[in-house]
C-alpha cells in the first residue's frame, strides 16, 4: 500500500469522525481512529506494536462494519491489513 494512501485514510477518518451510525455506545466501541497505532505497520512494514494489536483486538467486532464502509473498506480488505491481523493473531471475521 502506498504511504500516501494510508495518509489519505487517516485524513478521511479524521474528517468523517466515525464510520458507525448505530447508537452512541456502538459509536464509542467502533472507532476506526482507534486503529491509528497500526498505521506505521502498514506504511513502513514495521512489526505491529502491542498497542496496535490491543486496539485491533478491541475493534475486531467492528471490522465487518469497516469493511463495508466506503471510507475505509478498501484498507480493511487489503492484504496489508490481513498481514497485521495475522501478526497480531487476530482472527478476521467473515463478513
């Protein structure tokens, strides 16, 4: 994935606020910005940090929502995000 594409993703996420449109509690739980610790992993191929893996585990229930999102879907469905999930030993749900 190109670095500018991931940077664009972060900008879109920051501008859009949140992808989830359910209740207030669901929005607090499904926050794609919480995955920011994983951006260096995708940008530079660094090994995922503990923070990245912890956030990914917390957001696991939201990955299908993100995958269907016009804002972040292509990043969630990318090979790089699958590599991050594998390195963090997070099972990606089938959507």
